[in-house]
């Protein structure tokens, strides 16, 4: 199969004088842009007073864009309820963990559980879909904008408390079942009625872990049902259009797989420099990649959201220059916007859309770069987009992405559980998953990121970073495989209600792994456990498990107890491996799986798209593309300058 990737841009006609619209639309088309996202923040502008709509300006904007044959991705404006609605119904506002109500004056100030807000959101979505749902230029819809941004997934409002009680009634049916599941006999926390249960906030010390996990599950379900409400309206009033949502990077507060089940495409907003600065990366890494972004950030999310979208993924917002929201905001190295675009396409993006057309000179995001400067002169990224446009026209159609040889099992619930009960301050599930992905990419392996209920039979290697709640269905699915499977630490360690597995960890995975865990230790960053593998010495970080088994370990701690075991095709890891240890483990697994591995030069990453292999140089130095001497290059060459892309045809795979 082949595909023709498209380029898009985010545009806000309400921010600009109307006499600029036609010029902007013409310039977009000339640049090679064919998709434009509009509308997601327009509520107060299309309904300035309750029930009084002003559609005329938006009608003209739609017609102007349509006049240049630009396909419109229309956003529903529910991320920003207007002031008049907040004044009429202050109960729609979310509350933080201290019970403090969020205020008007920014965005994402609503509570997903508010029945009043759900009615109002349905009303405005219905109005927009009725107005534009059958317009020939409207080719897709985006629901809301960045669900959960600014830590807004979980609300502790009165509406959320009431909705949570109803959610619990459906889950447990009677209060005795809830008391048993939560272990409320501990600290005299037993309830007589669901009406007595509050959200788990403002307690003297930590609330019951099972209570907190259920509140996280409930909050995630509220996002999914809010999104489903919008999708139902859009499918009814605008049939035949793709419906998408723009998820965020390194954000796990709700289950994106669950929300995406109702969508046609999973989109995400790609800001590699901001994410590199904002997250756990070391200072040397932040210095090395400050203008390129860590080389696995964008790819990780491309593969995650392609998994959420069941094979379909867009980038709705691609960083074009310095952003405004990180602690520090450097400019991309020249060439990086082009590199990020091609990397997205190589990982299966159907559309790459840049944020935004023109830098806005006012309000909260005035320091955020765009394709054009505030004076409408092209910025650096504009010229890089032009180059990508020319290259796409020369190469398209491109093959679609194949199923990767490696599956990495991703669980939002695992991340919630290990935030609630990390045991080690530094044990962060998302980081462990990312480091395993990074290790696979460093070996030149392509990866699909999939949920635990995904069919794993097509893969040659399966990596499970950690799955604390692993049911019998998952255990049976692993049992049926014949390929190597790696289970990371703490897998199978908890029940659905966040209690220790009655048969001891790894619970339902015990027979599969052949091990029983009798004690765990969490380790401070200053401490490393020495691990011996044959003649080599590595280290375990953060976590160590003490294991009873009849198996001989593949790797052992200094006291002789095992750190890594194998039973048939299942491998179990009893520690968090350091980078060198992880590299060794993944290399061994890949070789056992029959996968060819290549140790990449620092900063070079690859991705296959059908019979084309792409290479991306994230280094600030020249590198060699890992291509054969007789390679037929479609982009670039064997010699790769910094921030460059090379692509060549494969003879065979």
C-alpha cells in the first residue's frame, strides 16, 4: 500500500485583520499546505452572548480557505468555555486537590464531570456541526484541544464527587464489596453507604491506594465519555469525515487508548525541545540535544499514537521554533523542522501540521514561534517546510509503515498505579518504558507501541516494561507466543484493587516466569547494585527484588541472587537495568529473536517505511548513514550533516 502524506498548519482567523485572510490562504497553498486547523478556541467569538451566534465571520473564513482548495480540520471549541457561561454556571469549573476552584482567564477551566457543562458542550458542538458538518471544505473534526493539559484531567469538584459515587455503585454494586476491595478495615475507614465517599484529596496523609486508583480510573473514564459525546454528535451531523483528537507528549493522566477507540485517527502535538527540557533527561543529554530534542522523543510518541489510532496517526502541532512554555526555550538547529517532519512521515503520519501560521504578538503565547513572524515575514521553518513540500512531491506516493518486528506493551493504568505507590521516589513507569524504547531504537529496531490486549502474535519480540496488574488473559496470551518476551520489574505484583497478589508476585505470571518474589527493595540514586553477567559487570538501579526459584539466573547480584531469569521464551527482570545492562539484555533478546541489530552512531536513528529506510542525524556532528555502499538514495547521502535526513531503497528485508 502507498500513501501521500499531507502538510497542514494551525490558523486562527479571529486573531487577524480580515484583509489578511485571503493573502494567508494563498500563501499556504503556494507553500504546499493542504490542511488547515481552525476553530478550537472560538466559542466566545461565535457565541458572544448566550444563544446569540455570530457565524458570519467564520463563514467568510471557511470560504476564504476553501477558495484555495485547503481542507479544513474544524475544532470543537469546548476547551475554553466563555466568561458568560462561567458567570451563569460557576459549578462547571474544576477544583484542584485542595478543593480550590479553578478561575476564568486561561483555558481548560471546566470539569469533565459537570452535567451542566456536558449539556453546554453538546449544544455548541451541535451548533457547529449543524453549520459546517456538510461543507465540502470541512474534511475532518478535532474534538476539544489537548485533553488534560495543565493537569486538568482530575477534578475534585462536587460534580466529580457525585459522579464518582455513581461510578463506584456500578463497579461494586454494594458497599460491602467496596470495603473489601479497598481494604477499608485498615485505619477504621469502613463505609456504610456510597454517599459517604469523597474524592481522595486533602487527607491528613495518603488516602487508601485502591481509592486513589479507582479515582484515577473514574477520571479517565470521564474524559472518554466526554469525548464520545462529541464524537456521536459529529458522526450524526457530519458523516464521512475523520474525527481526531490532539493528544500530548509524556502525558498519562488518562487512558489514550480508551479515548482513541471512538476516533478515526490519534493525533498528537510534537514539541521535542520543550519535552527534552521539561522531563527527566540528564544535564549532559539536555546540553547535547538542546536544539534537536532527544532523538527518541518524537519517535516514541509517533509509535504510541499510531498504536492508539489502530494504525492511523497525525501530528496536529509540530514545533516550528522556540516555544514559550518550557523552563528554557532554545531555537531548533537549522534543518530540525524538516527532520521532525520526515521522521513523523517515516513513522506513519498521514498529516504533519505546524503550529502555527503566524506568531501572535499578544496574549499568553506571543513568545511561541511560528512559520511566519508577527510582521508576516517568513521565519526559518517556513523555508524548511517549502523544502519538505518539494521532496514529498518528488517521492510520493510513499509506502505505508509495516508492522514492526518488536512490540512494546504500554499501560496507562500501570503508570497511575506506580505513581500512587512508587515505593521508590525515582520509580517512574513512563521513564522505564521510554528507556526500553530508547534501547531498542539504539539497536536499529522498529517498534510498535501497543496496549496489553493487542494481538501480539505478529511480533518477533515482545517487551513489557512493567505490568503490575496482569490478568490471566494476558498471561495466557504470553503463554501462546513462541518468541522472546521480556517482563520488567514489578510485573504481576498487584491485584486489580492494588493489593499484593495473594500468591505473591508476579501473581498470575508466576507459572509463566517460574519465579516468586518474597521481598523488594527500593534504592536511592546514590546506590547501584552490581550485577554480573558471565564476565561482564553491570548495575541495577532504583529497584531490586529477592526471588525464590529453581531456575539458574542469567545475571546475578553480588550476593549470588538472581537479577535476570529465563523460563522457556519468557524472561523476567528483577531490577531496573542501567543503560549498559539494558543494552546487553535487549541485544541478547533481539539476537534470539533472529533480528539483526546495529549499534548506531550517537544521535543517528532509523525507521523503515515499506522498502525505504530513513536515517535521521540528531547529532551536532557529521555522521554516516547506515546504508550499504551501493544504496540508491532518495534523500540525502551516506554523509549526513547535523540535522539531516537520508533515505534509500532496501533491496530486501
